[in-house]
C-alpha cells in the first residue's frame, strides 16, 4: 500500500488495494478501505473518471498512548472508464472495510446471440 504524509501532520493518504473483474453484464471493483464507514465514503463520476475517496477517522481515547500504530487517513483511487460503462448504472456498497462497485456495461456493447434462420 502506498502511503505518504500530507500537510495535516500524521494523517496519511493511502492508495486503496483493488481487484477488478468483468463478467458479461458488468465490471466489478473491490477496494480495501479498513476503518471507513459509508458516511465517510465518496464515490463520483466526472466525465471519464471514477473517483473513490474514503476517510478513516479514529476516536480519541482517554489517557496517554503507549504505542500508537493505527493512524487516521484518507484512501483515494481514481480510474479512467471508457464508453462501454453506463455512467447512470454504477452502484457502490461497503461491508467490513471492502468497497464494492458494480459498473454496468452498456446494452449496445454486451455480447449477444444472433439467431440463425433456416432458408
């Protein structure tokens, strides 16, 4: 996972790990964003860009930390999508820190069977 410091002190920006697969009806993206809830997740389409941002917020603990390895931070991933994707039929969900995006393929580019007529 790539991470880098930004201008907010210890807050970091992480590139979310991602798997992508395709079936006949859709392209599915699965991104790991542990610690992100649906209210802290932002998914946008801007022309040919699909942008996914998530923020991992940590609650303040009472007392003094002896060890602190878990850090707040932001996840970010950007994809270029082509004209085969129907931008009005993109769905997103998050469960157990995994964001799943389903990008529907336009009907006009889906494989289809052509009936062969006799005679």
